[in-house]
C-alpha cells in the first residue's frame, strides 16, 4: 500500500510515474530521491543509493512534493508532482 506520484514537464512533456510506499509482502519502504548533480530522480528502498545516471552518492530524499524540481530530460527547473493517487 502506498502512493502514486508522477509528473509531467511543462517544457518538454516528459512524463514519469512512481509507485512509492510499502507493498503487500512487508517489503522495505520505497522512497524517491533527487540527484544534486544531474537532477535525476530515483526510486529506491536503500538509505543511501547511488544515482543511476551519474553514479554519485549525492541524492536527497524528496519529502516535499510541492517544491519545483529539475526535469531529468531537459533540465528545466519548474515541474512539480502533478499526478497523485493511492495503490494497494
């Protein structure tokens, strides 16, 4: 059970959806992280994951889904999580 968070970039129309939270089998909680260097967004159950794009351990947990983030595709800083829902 958890949340669905997703975004659509207003500049390049890049769209991505993430399923975060805990699954049925009492798995570890899945969280979203943003890379400081390349703006990539990563979903992980690890406490300190590496960025899959630039391989650096400079990821911050995304706690505020209302703040503006940088698009991983075009780099434009101005999109926010607009897709929201719940999953079982």
